[in-house]
């Protein structure tokens, strides 16, 4: 099996759209959970605390690192026809996806500004999580494995 060279492009609009799709889906799932297990429904607000927060954390692990580790793409990336691979072109693992996603808190807390700057300024168009995990984001159509020549 030979990996063909992968063209490296920022795909900034697609990546932003994929992230928005993912966090809208995750927010809807989380919102339904918080609504269903609201600790104080009479106040009109939504709130879960203590052990009730653990399922939200588990849902984050299932949605982001697990889906990315299993298929190389979250649903948002999949919809935008993007794939996350290791910088050497190999598929990512769960631990690689987890490393990559740990930096989401920085990306989200800066409204994506740090991610956008890094994607535009790094040679492989990597955001902070990609740099940490040594991954790249490509179009699915660019990911090709050619059969190993038989001699």
C-alpha cells in the first residue's frame, strides 16, 4: 500500500462550516439533555450540576474524539467532505483525535481566531489541535491509497 501525496490547502470555509455544524448538533444534543434533566424547572432556566454534568462530558467524547477516531471525520466534517489524517497520510486513532480535540477549548474561547490564524499561517494549514496531534485536514477526494506495485 502506497499513500499518494496529499495536496495541502486550508479549506477554511469548509472547516468553519464543519465546526459550526458539529457544535450546533452537539449543542442541540446537550440542550435536550439539560432540558430533560433540568434541576430547577420552576425557575424558567436550564441547569444541571454535579454528577448530572458527567453525561455531557461523555457525549462530548462520543461525538468528537470517538467519531473522528473511528471514521476520520465528525458528522460536520463528513457533511463538508473533509477528513482528518495524520500528517504522514495515515488514518488517525482515537488517541490522536483526542489530542486534536483537547485544544477545542482554546479555539472556542477565542471565537476561532487562533485557529483561523494558524490555519492560514502554518505550512500544513494546521490549527493548534492539529499541531499537537500532528494531523492535517484534507478533502476526502484527496485521500487516495494506491496499490503497492508488485515486482
